[in-house]
C-alpha cells in the first residue's frame, strides 16, 4: 500500500555504514522534511574528525553499533548481537527501511527482517560490476545480493553505471530511481589555510592534483609515469599528491608499502616537482582542491577491481576543475563529460593520460570551457533538496521510471 501525505510523518529507519562529512546534506535534508520521522543506525564507530553535528543528532533518533568497519569479519560477537537487536527493534518501529548497498551484513539482515514483517525496504547501491567471489560460501553469500536487488521495493542507484547494472540483473525500470551521491559543495566551504601555494612552492605553476587513499588500485604509479611525460612537454608543472595509507581499511599494510614504492618511483624518475602531502583532514580538503588546475583520478585496472563511485569526482567538479579519470570509476559517466569537462580514459594507459593532461594544460581556452562545464555538471547532479522527494516517490510505489538524463 502506498504511503501518502495523510500518513505523515512516515517513520524512516536509515541503516548506514557510518557517518562521513559528505553525508551531512543527505541527512540534514531528510531530518528537515516534516514528512519523515528519522531513526538512524550507524554501523561504524564515529571518526573523531567526522562526528555528526549536534543539530542533526538533536533532530533524529540514532544509535551506533561500534564496529571498526562493515565487513563480516570485523564484527565481534557482542556487536553482531547488538546489530541484530537494533535492526529487529528498528524494523518494528519503522514504516519503511532505507539501507546502504545490498552487499554488507547489515543490509542482508535488514532485508530479512523487512520480509518477515512485510515492510518496504529501499536499497541504495553504487555497485556496477559483479562482485568477485572465490569460495563457495562467498558465492552463495553474494547470490543473496542479487536476490535482494531483484526483490526489494525500490533500488536507488547513484547513476548510469549503477542503473545499467541493476537492469542487467533483471530489476524492472519502474523500481529504479536515481538517488544522487551527495558530496560537500567545496565552492561553498570557506578556506582554512591560505598560505598553501607558498608552502608548497606552487606560485606560477600549473598544478595537477591527486587526492585520495594511496593504494595499488588507485593507480598513482600510472599518474607518476604520465607526469614524467608531461614535465618533458610543459614546464612549470607540479603534481600535488594528497593522501596516504588509511589504518581504517583492511589494505593498510599493502597501502603503506605501495606508498613507499610510489615515493621511490618519483625519485627514480627524477621528478622533483612532486609533493607528497600526506592525508588531509576532511575539514581542510577544499583548500587543496583550490590549488589545482586539473584533477586526475587514475584508478587502474588491477585484477578487475573498480571504484564503486569516486566521491573525489564530485568534489573536483564542485570547484569547476577539468577532470581526467578512467573507465574503472563508477561515477565517471555522471560527473565527467568526455570532451566537454574532461576525459574518461582506459584504465592503466598512462600514455593517453599524459597526452590528455598535456592537451589541457597547453590550451587555456579549453581549460576555461572545461572548468565552466564541470561546475554545471556538478550543479545538475548535486541536488540535495531533491532527496526527500525522491524517497517520497519511492514510498508512493516507485511507478515513475527514472530518467537516464540528469544534466
């Protein structure tokens, strides 16, 4: 039965991996809408650098399970039972449940409880390629992912790649509604550090920015190779590498080793105009994006691994940066217009990457056009005020087919 205005407020249980600063607008707009009464279950413990604002916590019911991450192996017995109890009680309270992606344990449990209670469950997803499963147990576990997408009330893909993947699994178009992957609009965030150009000796230089974790799949070594070709063609260029290994991720040890390999490669290539800045606090990221002339997200083709979305594309586009990224990044078709605001290149092809960087840095007019278009694409995709209406459409039955065109 469809939910209507006369049944407001609708009790909406949101089950989310954890709070991140870029989630702020998503939660705020839902909490502000009188059609919804919100309860949130966050799985991960809060990061001290990204704690929900008191203004949000005061307006919603909320609970933190306290796991280190959302993988099954990270749950203690205590946290597992805490999760089960919280979801059972939360599903009993709610009119409808919204959970983040079908893959993690919390979504599977929420789906089962919703089916038992004959409740609606909405699944937002950034998956756009099949998950790899090596063991029989994991293959069976992942088959449940497909079942959930096919049988939940509404699937909420973030963009084109996710939409097409859901359709390939047999999800009917009438049960698909695009839910934008919101980020911070960095253009609206005031600067905190104003002396960075001087600190990193960037005055008068054309700056290429890498921003994100440094892991093998992210492809920084491809960018280093490309940069060696760029510096031979265009003088006064600099590469700013922001990020590092993150202890909150399971690949921390591998990432630490890879970062050292990248630093060694930069020295061996004789690239003195590269600055490895290290991890940047979330509150300061806008200052580093503002240093850039071009943003490059070089995710490589490593064993078929992909980037589910690529939030850094949103952030770069919010500041009107021309973007060069690869075809292994899930959000690329929605946030990069090939030949209009940037380029989407084959993953791992550092020579094409170098050619595109050189093409842009050597043409000020094209840089300006790409910059303007990048900001327009961000504004057309980034619609925080639409979030409550999109979910309301889902609750009403989701009979309106989502459009593939949202620019």
